[in-house]
C-alpha cells in the first residue's frame, strides 16, 4: 500500500482496532477476526518486549492474506524504535511521539496526512 491507499483506508474506517499480544499466532488470529469483522486498518501497539518480532510476523501474514489491510504501529517513542519498525515495510504510525529528536530524525523519511505515514 502506498500513502494514498493507507490514508483512504483510514478515512473509510469507522473504527481501527488496537491491540498487543506477545504471541505472533494469537496476534495473527486477532487480525483474522478483525478483518472478518470488517476492519481494513489495525494498529498494533509497541507495548511489550516482543512487539517488533510480532509486528514483523503480522506484517508478513497481512501481505500474504490481506493485501488491502493497512497495518499500523503505535507507541513509538525513540528514534531507534522508529527505525526498527520502518524497516518492516509500508506501515502507518499512530501517536508518534512528539519528542524533538524523534521528529527531526524522521521528518525527511515520512510524510504527514490523516496519520503519520512512512513511504
């Protein structure tokens, strides 16, 4: 998905489910349930030690099973976290921290719209 597709998906979404689970299988089953319930945008929150690993697995799963799903990440608070999650691929950001060092490091690589989106 490109930025336009992600923004269009978010604009059309009546609700964006948000969750974290440390088990990739369960996180993907939750994605299945959300998608079957009509969600086309999901936020996974960076709230646990396994967040990056689980998000990587979810991203691969979504690309295979739900190419029209916009998968986002929330609760990013450091430049290092942002870079790690950016390497996963095309994602959107929820509630990107407004810390100055995070903003100045990421501004050249992201664009802003309805949400903060990575290209």
